[in-house]
């Protein structure tokens, strides 16, 4: 929602770049406060893969939001769990249990139900929708690479360091593209950018990495779909938006899918 608001003043690439720099700064502050040495290991294959996926995903997601609705973007990027299943089966060659496959389909059905009232189909939004669908596919690559990385980590600070690397390297790679667009930043935009970088980015990713270190890759992917549930709950509580029956059913299906994926995984 914040990104959708900011696109009225700034280009999507500019928002993505500043967001990543600020998020990296927040994680750097955490490591300094914990007296943890910052390390950059460019030979880490999972780091390079996660960084490449982040750069492409952030570019697609932020530009796509300029051409489609927030609901469309939310639904299409949350197709990532489906692409995770495809990657695990065809590329990683990791067995997927029937329960995990069913859980993914249940959760994706829930995502559709929660946002279907606000979906905008056709028109100029088709280009934006395509970008958001591709963003979902690249996000699946990030999830798989990150899950592999956190599985090899031993401490929380190691995971924070890995995430810091992903953010700072992605921001550096996006900077040349961001320089092509004018920066029109007012005080309100600045506050929103800081909030976007600290809470939905640095803090949220940190918590997700901690969770991903303890669950299967499929469960970790499905955890992202929970953001849809919290979005419509917050919109109802703080913005007074109506709750539809489909939203409640969809939210219940998302939660059910997450629970089933944990039951059906080897890590359960």
C-alpha cells in the first residue's frame, strides 16, 4: 500500500533502490549493536542467486504497481509458492509431499478469494499484471535460495549478515537504473520510505529468515501469503474497509494451507 502511494511521486526503480539502501542500513545497525562483524562472501552461490532474484523482483514489482492495482499485485506476486513447487521439483530435484502440494493450492485459492472483489481485469493493467506475475516467479527463486542459505547458517546474526548482503548488493545493482529518473522527495515521502524500509522490509525479512531456518521451503513460501490476511484485517481496523465473506473464507484457507504445509513436511 505504501509503495502504491509513493509511485505517484517517484518511479518504481527509485523507490526500490532507496528502500533497499535504508533496509540494509537498519540491518547494519543491528549487527554493529551486536558487535557482529559484517562479512561479504561473493563466492556464495545462494547469495548471488538471492541477490539477482531480489534485483529483478523489486524492479518488476515496483514498476508493475505503476500499471496495475494493489490487489492485482498482491495476488499475482503471491503466486510465488506455486513457482517454488515447480523449482523444487524440476530444478532442485527435491521431493514434494502431496500434502505440501495440496496446501499450496489451498493457500493460493485463499489469496484469490481475499482480493477478488478489488481485482481489475483487462485494460492497461494487463502489462502491470504480467510484470507482477513475473515478480512472483522471481520471488520464488529468492525463497529457494534464501531457504538454502539459512539452512546452512548457525546463528541469527549469520542470517542477518546474509540478508544485509542481499539488500546492499541489490541496492548497488539497482542504483545505475535509478539515476535515470528524477528524485522528487517531500517530507511525507521520506517518512513513508523509512517506514517501508524498516518494518515491511528489514524487520519483516529478518523474522521470515528466522522462521525459514526452522521450517521447510514450501512452508516458508506460504508464510508470505499470510501478509494478505493481515492486510485486509488492518484495512478493516484502521481504514474502516468492509469485510466480505470471501475475505474471511480466503483468510481461513490461507492459514489452513500454512498449517497443512508444516504437517506434510519432513521438518514437521
